């Protein structure tokens, strides 16, 4: 049994010009594919052979964790966007953002500022806790907040491979542009009814 290669929920040009077709081809087509191939090579004959992707991210260490979490994180990341433009958060999510950050613009500014401050490779997470309270988590490398029982709502990939082809070293420009392609319908649904990332095996 191997994890199947998942499909992107949109075509390779759907996020242009914010994320180019070329970036999708390399980032999704090469980087994510390599993490998945490595994961499938590493898990046979280990305690994680029959584990779900979620269990792997929560319980494994070393190479299995690094590759498994990178698969989880990227599936979550790429499924945060769509070809739609101009979506808005639900009333419920807007209220939670207001409670935690003041308003939507203040949230975006704070998210971008902390994401710019992630040193080296990593991820910038928006999470909710069991009470529904939102907070931001800066993460290095493959780190994933489900290991600490937070429920991710949104994430930005701040590894250079996520933006270098389109923005070179301009991480701040990439981050401020991302809001144009974020599908707030998806993010609002995650806030309302969190579901983890699932990946089929066959
Ligand atoms: Mn990436």
C-alpha cells in the first residue's frame, strides 16, 4: 500500500499571476512529488506502514516525519487557494479574526510580518484552539501544529521554492499578493468544521 499522488484542485494556470504556472510545475510537480516518493520509500516495515498521514505527522520523527509533514503541509497549502477572486470570510470567522487581531486588515499585516520573520525555511500557520480562538504559529522546516493539538485554518509556505521563481528574494511581496488567491470560503469552512488532511492509499 502506497500513498497515492493527489490531484491539484485547479489547473496549473489558475493562480496566475500571483503564483505562476512554472512555480506550480516545480513546487507541486517536483517538490511535493519528491516528498511523497520519499515517504512511500521510508514507511514499509516501520510502525507507520499502515498509518494515516495524520498519524505519521503526529507521531513520527526523523525522515518519516519530515517527508510526511511536508506532504500534509503542502496538501493543506495548495488547497487553500482557488481560481476564485474576491472571496470573503464568513461572519463566524470574521468575528474570530476581530477577537484575535482587531480586523481583517490587521490580521493580514500581522500574518505577513510574522511570516517575513520566519528565519530560513518554514511555514506560517493560522490555527484555532478547542475554544475556537485564533492564533499565529511560526514554524521551521516541516513543523506542523497538529502535533500540539491545534487545528490549522490557513498556512503560507515560506520556503524559498514557494516564491523564488516569481518573486526571487521578495518574500514580503509574495505574501501580500497571496491574499488575492486565498479562497476564504475554504478557510471559513475549516474554521466552522475542521477536518484534517487525508490522503488515500492503494
Ligand atoms: Mn513548499
